[in-house]
C-alpha cells in the first residue's frame, strides 16, 4: 500500500539586526531551503524605507504602515500555502507582533505568531 504524501510547511525565523544586507542574505538562504514563509524580526534600519526592501521571490506582510516595523513575514511567491494575516490579533502592539494562519496544500491550517521582544 502506498503511503500518502503529507503536505509540509517550511518556515524559517531570523532576526536581521536592523536589515540591510542581512535581510537579503536571509531571503536568499530561504529560497535555497525552499521556505514557504520567513518570520523576520528587525527587518530594516531606522533610515531605510519599507518600499526600498523587496525580493523577487517573496511577498511581504509588513504590518501597520504608519509604525516602524519590528516584524515582517515574507511569503514565498512559489509556495502553494495560503497565508492569511490576522491584524485584529496584533492590534495595538506597535508592529512588535504579527499573527498569520498558514494552510499548506491539502494540509491543516496552523496559526503562527511572529514576535519581536526587545
């Protein structure tokens, strides 16, 4: 009897120590490892603008726009996982918390919290 394939989720977590080239290196490593989502803390420095940081393989969930981000979640564009952000669960956290639900193909949903703690 054949064993059914179980959908898997590959998630990485990294503190980028205020962005720059560290963020780029983390995302390149995530591509090589086939990560579906990357939980990032301290994604950018105080003088970097959100719009200047991007990657061709990822879409970003950046949190509240008017507040300096302490957390981002990068979602691989090639991933077959469905990712839904729950902004209401992170309301009032000054972008120190993000909560998402990730559903891999034919798998069960999992809630993931991305938390920055000084």
